[in-house]
């Protein structure tokens, strides 16, 4: 849920993301977030964006959020993340 690594494999991923000179740095990051637990999932998206990496936020499990009577204000979410390259 964040870019703070706790395991060896997570450390490798983070090292690849934070070093812009590596040849293996990704061109684009897809962050798939659980819409029913959106607050918990937005941290990693904002961390990726703070690294200056192009990222797309994808919301899944919207049906579960709707069953829980949760409403996601997509325009407000976009505005709050200060980015125009969010795919919702």
C-alpha cells in the first residue's frame, strides 16, 4: 500500500523506481486501487506521482463500493490528485 519496502522483493522494486538513470525504470505505472478501500490505496498512487513517474489510477471493485453505498466523486478525486492523466 506504499513505497516503504518491507521485503527484499519490494526493495528491488523501489530501487528501480527511485533511480531515474536505470534502464529498467518503467515508462508508465498502473496503480490498481480498490474503490471500496480507496483512502488506503491512494497513498501509493500519490507516492508514485511524487517520484515524477507517469501513472494511471485504475479503480476496481466499484460494484462492492456501490453495495456499501459508497459514492466516489470522480471530478473531485481528479482535482484532489492534481493530475490530468488519471484514467477512471
